[in-house]
C-alpha cells in the first residue's frame, strides 16, 4: 500500500509530504471565503478557558467546544446559520489524500479550521466525537511549521515529535485512529503566503 511519496510514521499514520503545496493559494482563498461567513473564534473549553487557537468549520457538520462540552453541530452557534458549504477544492484534496494513503472511500462531512498564532498550542487529546472510527482523518498543514506530537492510544506513552510544514498532509486511521496527539507551542516566524500563523484543516466523517 505504501507508495514512495507516502511515509508511514506509525501504524495507521501516513505522512504525505508537500501533498497540498501546489494548491496553497486556492486552499487559503477557500478558507477566507468560509471564515468571512463563519469567523475564526477562540472557543471556550468545558473547563471555561478560551482556547489559544482560533477555529471555524465548513461542511454539513462543525466541531464545537463550549462550557457544555465537545460535539458536532449543523449550525454555527456564533451566527445561528448552517456552517458554510465545504468548498470543492477542500473536499477534493481530502479524498485524494485519503485514497493515496489507502482509504478509498473517505467522504468527509466536517472540516475543522484551526488557526494558530505564535504562542498557540493544542494539548494532547483523542479525536473521539465521531460516530465511525473506521473512517480516517485527513489533516492539512499550512503556514508556519509546527511540532506535532503523535502518541499512542495510551496517554502515558511518550509521544513522538513530527515536524509539519506548509503543504504537508497527514492521514490517519485504523490502529492510530484513537491515538493521543497535540501541537506544541507555535514558534514565531513569518511564512511567505500566510504570515505569522499556521492554519490546519482537519477533515473527518463525523456522522
Ligand atoms: C493540528 N490536529 O494539527 C491539530 N486531529 O493543528 C489535530 O488535532 C488532528 O492533525 C486528528 C487527526 C489529525 C490531526
Ligand atoms: Fe485532533
């Protein structure tokens, strides 16, 4: 299954280096169209803290965090409207990346947009709010480089560090689907296209 341009970084975790790089301008434009309708916002965690990263969503379902917990919603709680449609440039990329990594029938219904400024981070967590863990997750990195922490399904295991740069795509599923993971505090820098930020797109089949 593994092809020369697909690096298996752990069982079920595939790194497609630079897979999205040539599409960066179109992807960024799509993100701007979505966030003009459903703006990036610093949601609260169930513990009541504002998250250091800013998020939004597109597609039929959006992942939301608030005092009352984590869940998928068909409407943006900030606008009361449905989340913006998932631009074809985004969904096409996600299903091509999944297919390249061996997941032939991935059809995401949720795209989470995370924006990190220098100093933002994402604590170790599992993605477990989705209905079907046999579906993979496709994650696209744009802008400033980040150190991604990739653990196992046991929180106590020391995570491996993976440097993700502009255009990298990570596809994971199977034995890794419930692995703990996070993003280390983003270092300052300036990216030629995105400036002082990192944008991550996480595609999932939520329902
Ligand atoms: C990020 N990503 O890279 C955050 N989750 O900014 C995630 O939390 C994530 O990259 C599940 C699968 C892939 C991911
Ligand atoms: Fe995650």
